[in-house]
């Protein structure tokens, strides 16, 4: 197949999943064309089967803001024609599905270009925050030729908000060879000079991720007499608040801010426990990646996280903002190497058994084939 994929070219989960999906499809003999405003962060290597088409923005005095949705639609249509795409697969309904539908309509009646939309979560929370987006978001979903969601939670939330249930759940995934714990002695000693156990948080530091809770947890664990350090991987609007709170609590010297990192597996391989105190998670990709690297997870019991993390077996779940319980769970894991190791082993087994690429990628390929067959029947 010749597949067009559009993602936000950022460190967010959807960009990661879309990029990794493209690479996995290419390894299986398909040709993938990424259509985006910039090269996706996880797309480090292009090839004959993995190509990139940059969306060019026009400068026109009439527009106060550049019309990215229209520029993207134009680029999608152009790539579809020149590269003979079989379908467009967009991640996030707004604005990507709208652009894809415009591209599809602009190519009629010469051909029908199926549009597949994968919902990642912000599609839904955006509408929850501002109901004025509901009609256009619903239009993008309903007018897609196929819709997938990354968790059962997200499918149910979409049904409730948009009264639309023709959604196939295809979860996020990990490559079991790429995501595996490996020796990182040098990095470990740099992060924990005195051999302390490491708490790690990985996110884009948006308020919904509640990264400030991580330093609150750290401070309480230290008060319990457990020497530990906190590694904060990523960057975003909340970083200054996190640093300020760490200073206020007197634990700033126990925090390591490493910014955005291309090799997350290295930091997970150095980690002992992952903190994911998010206010909302439609799936919890960071949790899955940590579990694959034998790192138990302490997370909020929200959204799709309970589908990934089994409370008491592969990690511990708490209510949002329950810093006391999260710190108790963290102290328990950090203070008991045997429990930590056993839970990490079970986490790896669970991640590989349910979410490895050779289980999930075929689900996407089968879905593509089903949508293409349905589109051909509709044309006839």
C-alpha cells in the first residue's frame, strides 16, 4: 500500500505513535509518506519507503494567522495525486481530519481517497473544554471513512460526546526489541552519583500531566528517609513551575532536568520507578514504554491508564492528586529491590504480551484493507 500519514511533529504521544507506525509499515513492505509542517521528532531516518513532504505556508496580508488547515489540505491532495496514495491516515481529528476530508473532496470525481482518523484524546478534551468545537470535530470524525481510538476508554468517551460508535480500538504499541532494558552504567552514574534509586517522569510538561506533583512526591519520599533522585525528561510550559516548587520544597538539588531526549529508552533503562500523576491520559504511552523496560509505574487511575497498568501487579494506581498515596507507593518500591524487580518483570511481560508491534501493526493493516474494500464497493 501507498499510505499518507499526518501527525503533529512533536514529542507528544500521537506524534510518536504515528511516526513509529509509519516505520513499522515500511518494514512490512508498504510505502509511507509523512505529510506535516516539520519532520516528526521520531522520524530520524528517511528512505525509499519512508518519505517526508513538508507543508509550505503562504504569506498573505489578508490573513492574520497562517491558514495551516488549508495549506495541509492542499499538500495532501498534491501528494495523493503525485504519489498515487491509497489512503490518508491522520492522527487527531482537529485539524487533520478536516484537512484530509477537504483533500478527499477536492480530488472527486476523478478518484476517492479514503480518510482514516485515529483519535488520541485531545480531540475529546478539546471539545470538553470548548463546546464550540463540537460540530466541526464531530464532522471530521463522522465524515472519515474509518475511525480508530487508542483505548476502550477513549472509544466510550467519543460515543458519549459525539453519539458516534463506529470506532475500532487499536492500542498504542512498542517494539519489544527497541524498548527493552539495557546497560546504561555511565548515564546511571551521571544521574545518580551516589547510587541512589531513580524516580523518572517523562512528558511534555503540560498542566494536564501534573509534573509539579512529581517533586511533591519526591519531597515526601525523602522525608520518609529514602535517599532518591528525580529525573525529569521533557520540556514544556510547566517546567518553570516545577523548578520553583522544587526549590520551595528544598529538593531542587535532588532533581535532574534533562529536557527533551531522543533516546527515551536510555533514561527508562536507568530508572527504578516511573511517575505518571496525570490529570488525564487516554492511553498512557509513557507507562507502556516504561513497563517494556521493566520499570514499575506509579500513575493516576484515569482514562485508559488502568487498561495498561494493572494495579498491584505492574504498578500502583491512585486517584488524581493523591500525592500521599503515590509517595507511599514510591517509597515502598524504592525501599524494596525484590518487589521492584518482580513488579518490573511482570510489567515487561504484560507490555510484550499485549502491545508488541507484531500484534498491533497487523490490526492497522487489516483495518486499512477493510476501509479500502468498503470504499471500492461504495464507488461501484
